[in-house]
């Protein structure tokens, strides 16, 4: 038997370390070459790491949530390959100094996903399950990872031994303090709950927390809220939807807002800009690359509609829907999740009255949409029912003055309240 040390590979784009998200092998397991061993995450993407050799795992480095530096020991194997043939598996560790690069072996920057090759920089859809793994849904696996549980230690009560969410909860609560005598004598059928669930913040959720914290710490937010009468816009939207072919997706408010925003940014270019803090340079973009804040099972993501200024209303509607659905399905590439110059965020029917959205750094502004509701207002001295919607937006006060922020939202309000003007040039 030969000892083979696999070091954390260079995952590209200047990565110096990666976070361990989940292990799919443990010490003592026999693995096949190319079998997925672990999921790791850089600041750019989630990556699956395949085994460079066939053999038995004798050591692993890092628990879920730990950061492992590029070039440091990651997995140690016992393998039956000879010393001379070990050089033929060196590609996966080449950047870590493990030897020459051969032609036939897989790069650590490539993993198979659903029959296609997924390279570093793409966000993978779901972990690939090698044969022999315990049965559990992706949501149950994620719940186990959050709780720090090894699925192999959990008894599955589902069909064919499948592990359910109930099994995970039972395993977690089984580690909590037992009920005291006083708790067992509570009111009939009721008992105090004493369990405490500790969830390690790892993976996408850790990255979201980090970026949100940095944005609030580094950017002095100026928030501005204005109500908009969208009665005419609702009438136009309803009319256009009534003329759509049967089965065609309906128009929402977002594409109208996107078209109006593109028009407004011509007069407020400072809001369609990025700040490069390292160089101390503001980059005002002529093109509008619209970020669309999207809630996904993995947390908040911001897929990008590129060149919104060159798209029609219908095209914008289709692209907003496409990138949002791609992000929710976990299929968005890193290119589709980066490069926005200004962001739209909406909570839909949960939109509330007012919100204070956090800027998607390094952008200058984020435009928040609250829910549209019918309510009584005073119009021309009389009380009437109108459809009203608030815009709750935030700006980087270092580079966008309060007056300019307010003026931009007022210009946006004017277009939305008179929607025909959205489509009139000049």
C-alpha cells in the first residue's frame, strides 16, 4: 500500500483558501477515482472536489465551516498504485506541488453535473450522489449539514431506510438535556421544550452574512421612501395581459419598473455606478446591468439582466423571469450572478409598507418595491380608491447626495404614474 496526500487544489480566480461545506466520504471509506469527496466554497462559487485516485481514506482535514488553505493537506489515501503511476494522478494536486501534470486525469476545477462538465466559477445545482450513500433528500442533507450531523450516524425511518427531516430533528434533540422530573408532570399532554439547536453558519448562508455585514459596515446608507399611484399602470398592465396568447406568462410590475428605471438613469448616471475601493475609483456605466434580488432555497441571490437598456418590455419580462428561475433552481453560473450595476428588489405579496434594503455592493443604489394595494386617497379634493405602491430605496451616501436620490425617485414616480410616458422617446 502507498500513502498518497491530496492537497487543497488551486480553485482559480486568486483563491487562497476554501470553506468546507460538506464531506461525502469519511475516514475508512474506500473511494473510486473521480468520486465526489467533498463540497467546498470560495468567495466566487461552490465546487465539488473529486478523488484523484482509487483507495482508502485514512485522514481528512477540516470540518464543515472550516477554512482550508490552498496547498495544505486535504485528504490522505492508502492506494495500491505504484510509486511510478502516482505521477499520473498529479493533475488534481499540480498547483499544490504534488507533481507533474498528466493528460488523462480530471482537473479539480471540473466536476460532472447531470452529464455536463461544470467548471470553477459556476454555482452547482445539487451535490452529485455517488453510489452507496445514505438515502435523503437535498433539503434533509442541507438540514443535517447545518446541524453538524453525519448522515451515516442517523437512523432512517422512511421507506427503504430513507432519512427524513423528522429523523434529523430526533437526532439533534437526542443530544439535548433529558427532561426533568418537573417537566414530565406538566399539564396534561404539554411539556416545556428544553432543546437548543445549534446551526453552524456555512456555505452560501455564511457568504450572504459576510457580504451583508460588509455592505452595512462600509456603506453609509441613505434610504428614501415614496408612495406611487400605480392605478394607470395597473390598467395598462391588465390590458396588455388580456391580449397575451393563452398560457403566456403575465406581465408583472417589475419589467415596467425596469424600463422606467433605464430612462431615469440617463439623468442620474451617478446611481448606475460601481465603486472600486482598492483603486478609489467610481465607474459609471453607460449600460444598465440590472440585478434582480431573488429568494432561493439557499438564500438570497442576485442574478443579472444584462443590458436592460437594449431590451423591450416583453424581452425584459422574459429575461427577469428566466434569470430568477435559474437562480431559484440553483443552475445560475457565476457570470449570471455577477456584474450588476444597480439592483431591483421586491418581496412581492409580502412587500409590506416600507423596507430598508441593503445595497448590493459595490453598487450605488438598490430600488425596493413594496406591495401594491387599493386604498382610499384624496384626489382633486375628493376621496377615491386608488392602487398605491411604495418605493423603498437605498443609496450610497458617499457618492449619491440625498437631494439627487430623492430627485431620481421622484422622476421614477412620475413615469410610473403616467405609464404612457415610459415609452415616449426623449
